[in-house]
C-alpha cells in the first residue's frame, strides 16, 4: 500500500460515534506500549492524540447510513490505527432483494 493511502484510513462499524471515541481513548494510551499516545484534544465526534516525536494521531467518527464511519489519520501510527479498527464491530451491509413481482408479458423463462 502506498504511504499516502495509509495516512488516512476509513472503517465502517455498528458502534455509535460516542462508543468509537470512548474505545479510542482507551486503546491508544494503553494498548501500544512503545507507541503509546496521549489525549491532546477532543470534541464531539473526534479525539486527537500526541505520541512519539510529537506525532499527531486523529480519530473521528460520524453516523453514516445506519452505522458509523470512522476515519483515522497519522503519519507514523498507520499500523496502530488499522489494529484499532479490528477491535470495533464490523458493519455488514445486508442486501435486501425485492419480492418477486408479476411476470412481465412476453418474458420467457
């Protein structure tokens, strides 16, 4: 994967935006021993962290189509963001087919 594609990652989950932010606040300071990062700022739907070498890491979450779209951005912490995404419940799009309708005139079976 090209580095520019790793600096901004996106994930869809069934967790609410508030649950995602709470999980991020727990995950990043505690789960990555040498890559620990600490909360710098937070607001509705986002939290930023500072880590090794003043690296900034941003997690944002917004409700989107019955689930939550989560974005993570960092230059050095791409692996930790990907690992964080695996701790969130996945969003699975369920395809609903239309019920069988009346036969179309002249259609062959």
